[in-house]
């Protein structure tokens, strides 16, 4: 199947904003490259954990399946990014084994003191560590993006919880990491059937399938958790603040990621109104992790 590549240069926007937009529009993957280089020679990569691009201006490129209308995508992007300097380039690419190409660049990664994320095709560097084995081709969430790595580092340092809710689970990497780090049970919620399937398969591969449940948001049981973690965008985080608060025990922790630095105050205020004592734990480039404790 051919693929539609959409490259966006928006000099007035942070690359993370464009990255989120392309993802919301349906991009299967998003990469960053240096706008100063010739487009034919740009390296295609995702920033490694703990790093941010050093380029002064970046091109953000999304990969869509060929059912998308290039002109309709251009129109949506231009309407969403009110910047006269926005330039958009589309190109139809021949099919190739994208999973194999991604696996070639996906190496084991360490988060904190104990936790490793390891692809299936490689042996864990530290056999006695907490090793989470992951199929990178199943769904978003391998730990390479700053929003995920922020959560994984927090879990490695703090996960002493019994019952965990992973709201917007993607590949299930956060819930599975929590279980491997000592949690007793995890509920994983996502609107995407492929994400729920990937979560179940990854849980089985890590031998925690009996301690994990998957469901759509409207199927989530009326129960509370001592840890609620949500790595989604700031808009949905604000919208779902009452729901996530309802599912958090008094004295329980909430961990929120997928938030840009300039969005943090709005998200923090939304959860403060739900009786959380909120504060910033860590930042990584343009991204921030918020942590809160629910008050009585």
C-alpha cells in the first residue's frame, strides 16, 4: 500500500504543536528534521529520551495511509495553524516494511534506575533489571517520545501502588511497566481498538496479562485507584479532569503527561478544582509532567 507523506514547515509554531496536530489528523508516525538542510538529505528520526532537537527551525513530517486526500489535509493544517509562513509539501511514497525499518532503529532504553524498554529482536542489556519487552509495530507508546519517557521515569522512582488506571493506554507500556515494578492490578482505557489489542498482546508477552484489563472509556467500572496516569493531550486532560478525579482515591496519585510548558497552568488549574494538590515534577524539552495528590 502506498503512503502519503506530509511535511510541514511552520516557523512561528513550536514543533510539538505541529507534531500533535499531525497525530490528531491520523498520521501513523511523525518525525522531525532540520529545516536548514536540503529536504532530500534530511535524516528521519525521533528525538531520543532526554534530548530535544538543536535545530533552530524544524520540518515536521507525518506519514498517512493513501486513503487521505492531500488537499483536504493541507486545508485542515492551514486552518489550524494561522501562520502566513506555513509551507506544506506532500508526496506519495511506495510501500515498504515500515515495522522492520523502525525496529532497526529501536534500541533498548533505560528509564530511571531499574526499568528498561527492550524490543523483541534484542536481548536486554541488564538481565537482572526490570525488563519490559515490547513489539514496536503494534501501537504508539515505545518510550521514545518525551511524554512517555517522563512517565516511565516517574514510575521507576515512585511506583508502589496497588491498583493503577492507565487512561489513554496506547501500547500499554505505562500500565505494564507499573505491574513489572510492583503494582498488583491495572485497568487500561483507550478509544482505539488497535491500542487495546496491542496492550493485551504486550501484557501477555510480559506475563502480566492476568493482572491487566482493557476497555473503552464507557466500559470502565465505577471504581477508584491509588494511581491514575494519563499520557494524552492537554485538551482531553482538561475535559476529563472530573472523570479522572472520580476514579482517584483520596490520598491517591495522579500523573499527567502530554502537556506543553505553555499549557501546564490550564491543566494544573483544572485538577486543582477537582481537589488535587498539583505540582510540576519534571520537564523534558517542551514537555512537562504534572503530579498531584487528591485531597479529602
